[in-house]
C-alpha cells in the first residue's frame, strides 16, 4: 500500500497539481464525489458575479445580443472538444433527462418499421424512466431492457435505437463505444450514448466510433455547478433527418419572426426548446474553460494511478471492488460493495471524507484527477480503515437515510 510520503512525492511531481488551487475545496474535506457534483472552480465566482451584477444587473435585456443567445452553441462547441465531436454537433440545453427524451423520440420517429428501444437493465434510472415515457409517446413503440449479456441478441430488425450509458454510474464499467456502435449499426439501429460519467473523465471519440447521438451532464466532471445545463450531440449526418419533439420557439428557424407554424432551425439549434438558462450556462462555461486547460491524456493517466492506489487500499481492507481493474474498461470512480455501505458512507462523511452511496450496497468514491492528489486518496484510505476497524459505521445515527443519498 502507498505510504503518505510516497503519495506526497507523486503529488509533487504531478503535472496536474496546479489545478488543485483553482478550486475552492473546503479545509478538512477530502472530496471523493466530483463524479456526482463537481466542486466550485475559483474562476466561477467572478464569472457569476459578472453575469449577475454587470450582465444581468446593468446590461439587462441587451445581454441577449451580447453573448447570451449564442451560449448554447458556444458552450456546446467547447464540450465537443472533450467528446471527439465537431463544434457544430453539440448544443447545451435542458437537462440530461430532457435531452434523452428528445433524442429517443426523434430516433423512434425516424423509421416507422423500427419501433424498439434496446437498453440495459440497471442503466441509470432516468435513462430507463425517460425511455419508458418516450416509447409511450410514439404509437407502436416499445422498450426492451435486458441484462448486459443479452444486449447483442436483443438488437434486431425492429430496433430503432440502442441506448447505453457509456460508464456505469454504479460500477464504473465502461462500454467499448466503437464496438457497440458498430453492433447497433449492423442491426440497422442508431445508438445513443449517455456520457454523464464519461465527459471530462475518460478520453472520448464520438466521431471515431461513428456514434449517432449522445447526451451528458454539466455538473459532474465539467464542474458546472448544481443542476448545470446538460448537452446533446447529434452527428452531422443526422441533423437534417431527426426532429426535436419538444418543438419550442428557441429551436425555430427564426424565433423572432414570431410565426404561427413551427419551422425547425438547421443544425443543432433545433434541439433547443425554450429560453436557455443563462445563469447556469455562465457557471458551466467557467468550469468547462478550466477543464479545457488540462490535457485529457494526463487526466486519464492520473485517474488510472489514483484508482490503483484506492484499489490497493480496498484490497488490504478486504473490501469487494466491483469496478473493473482494467483502466480501458472503466470510468474515473471506484465502487466497493459492502452490506453497510450507506452507514459506511455516512461515517466517512462525518470524518470529512465525502463519497456517496448507491442503493443497495455500493460505496462509490470519485477519483477526479483534476484536483485530487494521491495524498487525499491515502488519507481517505486511512480514515476508511479506521472506521471499519473501530466499527464506527455501526453507530445508529449513520443508519438514518436522508432524502438525497
Ligand atoms: C448516467 C446518468 N444519466 C443522467 C443523470 C442525471 O440526469 P439529470 O441531469 O437529468 O438529472 C445521471 C446523474 O447522475 C447519470 O449518472
């Protein structure tokens, strides 16, 4: 197991070390939950102050023509650099859930002979719930949710869409994007990737994989703040053929022509529905600009090393790691299965180590290389070891479930 001295030496030599101080990480906290809600970048504070005080406060409605109206496309273009897409294939809009709905319905309406959405049982709940709602909105459509091992055989001549979450929210298992996209295409289906746990966490190449559609969160590895707007990717070859079912005025070809009839905009603009959340976009852009300063290969290499450090600690403590050991097959978090995972997570939080719990028995620790150090991981491991050794997680107060776990 790594010693504190070894950890400090690795931190001192870390090419990403300079990013840590760009975040307002609270004293006394080891934050292992950036895969759920990224911390506050220091630059976000003046960016938001400018947005609120100057842009909103002074410029008022003039702000729309001073950068606000372009924000969805501009910020989408920045996200494109992280996911291997062209700038005009990504737009920032709505939530991941809403974007899933738009993309699923659009895929179902593309070809009336293909009416099935195939997805994985145990996918993130909103993916399953939204898919259920989306098939309910298209006559004849149905949802086929199967275990991972049955996905390939579930694809067939009636499949409109294969909906997969690239990095699994619980286990961190990562699909081979190019291989699964090719399987969907061989069946004549489109593929929709949920990149919520992938964007800014692992290298992505949507173009290289020939992916059709993708969505993802702004508040995890992009550090865009709680409830940050999400993004949607539509490969250029599908942009004219697919229609946004939420045909709001912001996706109209000429929103301020105030026409009665809907005419979709060309390109990604048609995927907008209503007025963009400008305040949230400002925070997202600040987080994103910071992340874009970092080298994705360096992030991936450090994520692997942080994982190995935590995996060795888990092994030494006799914990069952449910995340793949092969870095090519996982994201940037590590998950341990433990019968008292909830209480363990609460006991860790009480000791300043913030991770999270996923029902029923998963302790999930985010290993975000942009701002975490090896010393953080080793210290968190020491605290985890002490909690387990002393049985502190058995304190009844740690068994009380809060609304957000
Ligand atoms: C894979 C995945 N999809 C979607 C979401 C959330 O979607 P929304 O931002 O609409 O709440 C999450 C949140 O953790 C997620 O892990």
